[in-house]
C-alpha cells in the first residue's frame, strides 16, 4: 500500500529525490566519523573521486606536499582518509603490534593465476600470512647475505659497463636515455640475483618480452584504481572474469612467469636436492642466488613454502626489486649532474680513496660493498637523493584498529585509512632544515649524532615497521656499488633541459638524457725502466755480445705510444752484461729483471704481464685488446707465444752460440734441433699473417699482438737464429708496416731502440 503510494511520487519527483539522496550521501561523507575537523582539498571530504582523479593526473606527490604546507600535519585526502606529516606518526601507524592493517589499496596489485588471486609479501592484507611468509624468507634478505650476492651484482655490472662503453662511448656514440638504461640494469641485476641469469635487457638494449611496458601499464592502472578499490572488482577481478580464467578462457600470462619457469626447469635437479636436503653447494665466484634461498626455505618450511609460493616469490622480485632501485639510481645521477660542485666533491673522495688504497683496483673500476661503506660523502649524496626523490609517491595506507588509536595527540576512530607520504616527510623543515627543497648532501655530514638519528628515523623511502621493504638491503647493495663504479669510469653531462616525472604509485622519471665519455684520472705517468748496452765482450765466454740497444722495452714503449699514454723512460747502461745494483734497488723488483713498468705504487715485470696490465687498466676503448672473444683470444695467444715459443727457441740458439765453444759438436746439434722449431714458428706466423685480412696480425689495426710479436720476429731475423736461409715475404712486409707506424717511430726515438 505504502509502496504503491510512494512509487508515483518517486517517479514524478525523481530529480529531487536523486539530488536529495546525493546531498545526503555527500554530507554523510563530509561529517563521516567526525573527520570534518581535518582540512584538505575542498572536494576530498565529500568523495573519493577527488583522490581518484588526483592520482590519475600523476602529480599527487606535489599536491600532497602543497596540502600539508597549507593545512598542517593532518590533511584529509578522502571521506575516510587522513595523511600525516609529523614524523612521530611513523611509529604509531607502522610500528609493531599497533593493530594496523593494510587497506584494500594493496589487493588491487595482486596478480591472478588460473582465476585465483596470488598473495605476495607486499600485496597481502593478511597479517598472519605476512608474518609466516616473512619468517620463511627473511634470511634471504638479511644484511649478512649481501656478501653472497655481491658476485652476482658484479657480474651484471661488468656487462653494464662494457655495454655502456660500446653504445655510448664508441664510434657509434649516441645520447643515452639514462633512466631507461638504469632500469635495464636494475631488471638484469634482479634476474642475476634471483636466477643467476640476466633477463637480457643490457645485451639486447631493449624491453625484453615487453616486461617494462607491462609493469608501467599495471602501475598506471593500480595507482588510481587503488583509491577506489571496488572498481577493481568490476574491471579486473570481477567473478565472471575470474571464472573464465579458471576455465582457460581469457588466459593471461605475465612474461616474467615464463622466464622464471624456464630458469627453474634448467636447474630442476639442483633445486630438488636443495629442497630435499637443505644443503646448498657454493659455486666458486658466483654466490648463492635467491631461487636457491627460496628452495632452501621450502625445505625448512614445507607446510608453507609450496612450489607455487617459490614461483610467486621469484617472480615478485621483478616487480619489487627493479622499479624502485632504478628510480633511486636515476635520482642520484640526476642530482649529481645538476650540481657540479657536489659532483666534483664526490669524485675527489673517490679518487682519494683509490689513491690511498681504500678502493682497490678492479676490472671496470668496480667498488666493493665494504669499500662503499667507508665513503662518507658518497653516503651523504645517496641519502640526500633518497630524500629529494623517494620512489613511492602516495601514502602507504593502513586501517586503524576497531577501537581507534591516538596518532600525534589526535584520537582517530577505528576503520579510518591513515598513512604517510615519503615526499611529505622528507621535506620536514624541523628535521632537515629550512632548505628542504635544496639538494645539499652536506646536511648529512654536518648534523650531530642526535640530529642525524632524527633525520634517519624520518627517512621513509623503504617504508617502516614490520612491512618495511624486505628487499631494502639488496637495493642498497646495487646502489652503493654501481654509483661509484659508474662515476669512476664515465664522465656524465646533461643532454636535456630537465627530466620529466609522473607519479603512478612510483614517481618514475623519463627523458633524462645524458652524454658519457670515458673518464681519465689525473695520476703520475708510468715509468718504463730498462737496460741498454752497446756491443761488447762477455767476459765469461770471451765471445762477442751483440745486444739490442733497448731490448724488450720497445714492446712496452710501442704499446704506450699506440695507446696515447704519457710515460717517462728510465734506463741504465749495463755493467759487464748485468744491471747495476743501484738500478736494481731503485726498480723495487726482487727478480731484478728488466724491462719493468712502474705505475704509482705498482711495479709490473715480464713483457707479457706488462702488456696485459696496460690493456686491462688503460685500454678503455678495447683498441689493442678487442672485446669480441675470437679476436681477444688470438691477441692473448700472441702475447704469450712471443716469449714462451718464439723467444724461447731463438734464445736457445743464441746461448748455444755464446757458450758452446768448448763443445762445438753438441752446440751444432742443439742449433739444428732448435732451427726446426724456429722455422716452424715462423711458418706459422707467415700463415697467420696471410689469413689476418689486413696489414697486421689480426686485421687492419695495430693490436697488442703486434706490439709483442714484432720484437721476436725482428730478433730472430736480425740474428739469423735458426732461419736456415729461409725468407718469409709476409713477415718482412709486416715488419716494415709496423716500423712505419708513427707510434712505433716515437717509441724508437724515446728508447733508442736499434738492432
């Protein structure tokens, strides 16, 4: 009866009814739980659509900072959402045993497999589940585990440095989209750390399998939809779509899942053994990866760590371990190139550390984790970069317990979403100083112990409390190692006016274009020490001695000239065929053999070792020792053959001539036998020159192979050691071509080399 009477009225006056209902709804939101006393954006109190569109606009971190600057420590972001700016709120909201739980913002980010949501450490709202999960894998992320992961990080860093040289410093030098390039590094490091195999970003210089594009779209969806999570139940996780996926219709496969399954399949037997025994066999020089750690956890906690959990833990590393690290790395390099004085000051610290031995010399200028922890200005720069540009750009939402809770002196009712935004906390003047908008690493060095403790407690880039980012230590390992390594290898300059940023949950950068060039470090020039002597008489045998004026030193001098390095020459005349004692003492070499290369505190002996040392530490463009494996192996073979084969056979004949006068018959037999070897050696050299495809041993350019082998060939032919009257046309032409190079002529002039 009543419905029959009301229905015509509702139909007749539906606009008024609708407007009244909407007004009642909005007013209820406005005064919901008494939150109307907290200021904020005008529309935020009435509807979550305000924060939806604010996040959709991808600049919400700027809005949040501005709102707190205008309204104070507590700002209302939605009918049931409060943002806190006071650092004291961190312990209350994110501390242990406070009764806070994650909001429905996080399940929006849960992946779906076969129609079922996949819980992860980050996205789960179940506190018991999170606690069990964390207990299982906590050891894999502990600070003590970093030493096991460092070789894996180093492996990717080596490839990254070499590819950077090739792509951005070589003949095809191009401008670098640095943020993108750092993202490739972060993804490949995570691949190496998780499966001992990179995903392939660095080698291919592209988004492998569209993983980054997928992640960008996913985060761009999750950030705004997470402000109104019911939308996710309509758009992505509605019952119909989930049921269809269970039936195999509308099936989706995350590209990383295939990679993870393939890697797990490759190591099936190894991982089965770990699961059964819990014993991990250490791999020399490789470290223990996360897949192994997760399987070890399965052995220890079989009731929880199922095969599905191991797979989920592995694949989630790509999400959790790449994006935030890439953003943080970009922030460090961006702020350095934007602040030249800071850049110069940090480089001075790195150079001083290398000079004093606080940083050891390694391939590609790599810096160890232990060394990086002893560089205070590096730490200050990284901390300030975290402060200026933290990765997450939204509040980390928590729901207050049913009974309510006091936060910063305010009683907040139960069921209210509360949180802090790192962008707001990191710009707290009372904590960091009045110049919070300035990049000034010195604040971390000038602060006394109490202030420093307060600053560190306010830093929120990894979250806080029980839900602190579990991969924090791994991210720090990557950042503290790559930053000094990259800076010691390359000079970086901006190639754009400024970068662009957009906040899709994480505040990602783009269009950060840079130019690189290989860095040369001012240092004392190397010294080349050698002996020389004019023709004379060896008193031991009374036989004439004809020696090279500069001997083997011409090899090193030519290599130094070819590399364009400054060096100084130190030589001494022989005394009765021997080096003067004072010259030996000055050399610092216990064997007393020459030539020697003195480079700073290092003394390098043996021609082959000198050649390899110069290539390793100074041939940054890989000109003399090419990088491709086939050519490199050829060059390395010639380095060692020059002494171990060619000089060995020739010197046997020379010594026989010198000291065989008392037994000419035996001396003749030795020379005949050695002559066969010498001719065989020279025939091989002739054939290799014919196949080289150029004027020199491995092509059209001088390499370390030519620098080492030329002296051996000159020596054999000039002394006619075992050549048996044979002539080698290509060898003779090669010698002429080498001797006609400007670099060789300069080396001869400096050393006085002559046959």
